[in-house]
């Protein structure tokens, strides 16, 4: 227990306090100077404004995509619902910075193959699109964020009693009118809540904002903070800007919680009995067409492009004439950092997932099963990283460990600490959910028979929450393997990670090689998911089989 | 065997009193039931006895050793008690055998001996041959017996049971009830049993402790609790009763005439009650006899409602002053709605309560 508290203090509390301290610390005592600069200098105001614009547009478009998909899946007789779910899952899983790279290959102002096609084959320069713009930034961000809206709204829709809709229809409202004026208002809290989550996630992404934004001189909070670490690093202003970033994130998440809490009155009102799904008729083809467009834009086009680029000698309209595996050979065998990055990322992701799941289990256990004073506070501290965008987490860790006598900066260890802390909330949530499934009487009866708490934990509690913990592990492992936002400030040539390797290679301009590395990245992620599913799913199914 | 002494026990949750100043002496080898409506503090009391909770005041003493006090609580694993939970709490990831043998393994019993003990115990609770099954493939009643076997196999001095039958259907409940009673007699273990079902409490217990709002209302045999309830709360909780406003008249020599509407009964007078005092008369529905009207001095009433229940008939009788009496009579007598009947109340089985509802009738 003491270990868990110590871990939380070192992982989260001290770095955050250091961040706070250094945002107020001047050369002569405390000062508001850093904040004054953050709110007066054009560079920083612009970054703040751009982040807000990006977040708002992304949230709006995520709603416009996520809500119809959720409605179609949960309330209508749309064919191929599995395809909708697959589209949402793939969109969510695809790393946003890879998507950005793919879109640069398609819509880069000069080399983008679609722009090239419009200009030189169709002779229609009006149809070209410059990806290096705010609109382009929104386009590469939305595929990662609309699934949040989709998931929240779909689950809310499932709990709305069909009786509400049926009574509207029997009063003479048509299908669309019912959907727009009866169903949607009922799930409005879920929609708003999803929009806020989309907002928070959109503004936190470093990779896509660096790849698409910086060439257009569109700086956002993460990229501006990143730029502040160019020599000489400006810690004070970086900390102040980070805190502003945290304030926006926490504010949005607080609002989101409030909206989500309001959803409950809907689920209470209805019994959740769903009658026959709404018949779409001819409309189904429109909806299906919409799904296909989303699939093409978010999955098929970018990954098709990456694959094509990775196999071409030189990317352009005539790429198919000279297909080659040379790019793969280059990134795997000639480009030095690749293999180290792969190994590092696998180690980091596995270690971070294990540590976060374990610490999460201990924190959840203390909160739910003991009377330790201050256990609620422990739980809150463990959830603090939710409000810290990746780059802010990195800034906090750097400033804390630079002050420590232990030379951690530039090692794999500081990356591990960053990942561990970043993904701890996922571990806590998984453990919480798993522990709530286990009735305390199962543990109490072991105590009563003479088992101490250690024995009870190993013989009763852990075996019972194992499947839940494993699900949490997986939930951490997959994003950790492609982490970029925090890694970009923390890596060194020895501790380079997969996503950083891709980003650095992209910076050198070797588009074909980057695409090959991106595809390798995707293969690793895919293999990890499959493997973990096999192990976890198999074990869980076997267990469910024996015990019912 | 061990007696449990509970002395001045109190427990509050977030400021709300769950148990207040509870004093109770449970003799060894007894089947004792803590009875009361939900929220009366009975489960809290049980969990205090088990050592899951720390009392705010008072102490629990078992076999002359203080196990719980506000200063220190011996943890559950060192109390040598067994506990059976309402939801059985059978571990879903262990087989029936593994569930039952768990406590013996903790006690480092040699494998062979442990196996024999478990087999014997499974046979005792009618689960012989089911040792390799997982709990999910067992019925609720079978799971309950696994929980029982798991608690009993370690031969505890005291077995605590928290509404163990409430999740079973009525038929099974009935059968498990008699099995539990037989098991307690055979093993001689002190059973402390929590329930809100007064019929269950009556059927099982040597002694019943009736609790209400965290306080002990009465502790006694089922016969005492039903026949001589300590107050209106107990009387009301233990089966049906008519509670009639009444007045003491003509008190003389330890007894008095009690007037309740047209009823006149001679009853023993509770201490401290004087002539003219307002009291409440408790009349059980089966203490009223109905007869065809006719006798000159009999109190008469009108049948307002009749419900035939098979083994008896239940009536609602309106008396002349509007008082309504609930009456249970043998099924063969058949009084129709609207009929006028003569009423005879068995004074010996009636109880007087002062209005505050705390005074006991001798």
C-alpha cells in the first residue's frame, strides 16, 4: 500500500507540482510573468486560438459523422451494421500521425497525388485541396475523434425506450422528423459529452498537428510547447502554456462529466425495451453510402495510399510502373533506429501496461475494499493524468527529473514513467470495473475461514478480477505502442520509440521510406492486437466456459 | 462451547446510527435469531460479531475473551467463526471441493485427512459426488449448501448466517429451514442467524432478538416474543394483531377492566398504570371466537368481509362503535358477509401496551 502511494507521488503528484512551481517561478521569486507573456505574446495567443478552433471544428464534424452512424446502427434496419462498427473501430485504432502522413501523400500541395491528378490530368486546379491548412488539420483529426461520439451516442440510444419513438410516429411524425425531434433530444447529453471528449482528444494530438500544421505555420498548443524546447529551452513559458492547456482540458472534461451524469434520467425513464428497428426503405442506401464514404476517407484511402507509397520507387501519378520492396529493406536493415525503436516500443508498452494495470488494481482495491483514510484522494490523484495532454506530461516529467540528482532524462526509464502515468487512469478504471463485479462477501468469507488479506488477494480477488485486468492491459498496450505526444520530448537516440522513428524519418523528407515504416508500424499494432486478443480472449472464454 | 456476550454495542455509519447500545447474552449451543425489518441493524450486528466492523462503543466478548472493542478488533481470520452470506459467496473460480477444502488448507491439514473431512461434510449437506462441479452449474439451493459446508468443515464454534435462505424459492426455503435446524442440533454449534422473516425466526430459533431502528426491542423464546410482546413494535412485527385504543376502568388488586369500544375485558394491570389511563389493547386474530348472535350479554358485530384461506377463514368484523377487528376462525364455521355475530375475546392471550409502546404486560 505504501508502495502504491509512493508510486503515485513520484509518478504524478511531484511532476505536476513541479510544473505548477516552474510556471510561477521567476529569477527573483514568484512571478506571474510567464502567464502574462502567454496571454499577451502573439505566438502564444495564436497557438491557443488555433487549438480552440481545431478542437471546435473537430468536435462539430465528429458529431455530424458519429451521430448518424450511431443512430443507423442502433435504431434502424440498416444492412451491414458490422461494417459500420468495423469502420469506427479501425478509424479509432489508426494512429492519427500516420493518417496525417498518408494525407500529405494524397493532398500535399505539390506532391499530393490527388492534387496532381486534378491539376494535370483533369486540368481542374479548382478541385485541388491543400492539406497544410486548418481544414486539412481537421480532416486528419476527425477520423480519430468521431468514434468517441459514435460510441457514447450508440450506447445512449440503446437505452432509449422505443416507446418514445413509437408514440411520436403514431401521432403522425415521419421517420426523419421522429429521429430529429424526439430521439436526438433524448440523447443530447450523450452527444454533447461525446463532442467534448472529441474536443479534448483532438487538441492533445501532437503528431498530426506537427505534420500538417507546422508546414503551414499553424502552431497549436502542443506544437508551440514543443518549439519552446528548442535550444535554449524556455521552461517558464512552456510550463505556463502547459497549465493553460491543462485548464482547457480539465474544463472540457468537467463539463463532459456533468452532461454524462444527466444521461441517467433517460435510462431510468424507459425500460430499454426495443421494438422492431425503424425501417429505412430507400433511405438505407443513402445511409450506407455515407458509411462507405467515411470508410474510404478514414481507412481505405489513407492506408491504400501508404501501401502504394511504400511500394513505389518514387511517389507520383506513375508510381505503379516501378514497384519495389527497397523501401522496406531500407527501413528494416539500413535505417539504423528502426529495430531499436521497435524493441523499445514493445518493451515500453508491455511494461507500462503491466505497471499501470497493477498500480490501478492496488489503487482500486484500496478505494473499494479498505477504510484507509484519504483513499478517495488517492483515486483522484490516479485520475489526474486524464487532464494532462501527452506533451504536458512530458514537460512536467522533464522539469521534475532535471531537478533530481538521478540522471533520468534521455533514458528509457523516463519514457516508462511517462507511459505509466499517462495510462494509469485506464488501469484504475479497468480495476475498478472488475472489482465492482466481485461481491465483497467473496473476500469476506475467505477472511472468515482464516485467510489473511494477502492470501485472500492472491487466492480469491486476483483470480476473479484477472479477465478485467487483462482487458485493461490490452486497452493500455495498444495506444502505448504508438505513443508520440509525450515521447517526442523525452526520447534520445538510445530510447527512440516507433512513433518517434516514423516522425523523425518524415522530417527528413523520405516519403517512401516513411510509408514503409508506417506500414510496418501498422502490422506490429495489428499483430499485437490479434495476439493479445487470442491470449486474453482464449483465457477468458475458457474460464467463462467452466464457471458458466 | 462458547457463549457470546455483547455489551453496550454501538455503531454509526457517516453519522447515522446503525446499532445503538445493544446488550445481548447468547448462550452456547443455541440457535439465536436477530430479527427485524431491513435497516434495523441486524446485519450490522452480525458483521460486528464477525469482526468486519469496528464498534464505536461497547464490546463483544466470546468465551471470556474480548474480541471487539473501539480500541481493538480481532480480525475475522483469527476469530474461528464461520459465516454464510445471503448471496452464498461461493467462489466461482473454484470447484465445490476446492471451495470446501479452502479452510482446511489454511489450517495445514494433511491432504488425505482433509479429503475425508470434505467428503463427509459434502455428504452431510447432500452434495456427495458434486465435488468436481463448478458453482455456476449448481442450483441456488446447492450453492447455499456449498457455502454451509465450507463454513462448517472447519468446525467453527460459532456460525453466523446472514439471511441465508432469502434467495431461495418458497419450497426450497422450507426444506433448507428444517435441514439447518437439524444441522445445528447435530453439531451443537452456536448459530447466530439474521432474518427479516418472522415465520422463519419462529420455526428455527431457541431465542429471538427483535431489533428495531438499531435497538434491541425484546430477547426471548419464540413463545414469549409472540405471546407476550414487549411493546407495540414487537407485537406488530410478529404476525397479525389488532391494536385497539382502550381505557383502564375499575382497577383493583392488580387487575382491571379494560374498555375498548364495546369490549370489556378483565386483564392483569401493568405496573404504573392507573385508573382511567389510556392504553392500547393488542388482540391476536386467533384470540377472538365467533358465534351465532343470540346470547343476551355478548358483544355483537357485523361481518364486513370474509376470506376463505383453506385451513381457516379470515373475517373483518365491525363493532357497534365502528371499531374493526380482524379475526381468524376455523374454516368450517361459515359466517356470511352482513351476518351479525357474537364475539368472545380470550383475555388471557391479550396484551396491554401504554401509548408510548414500551411498557410490558405481565
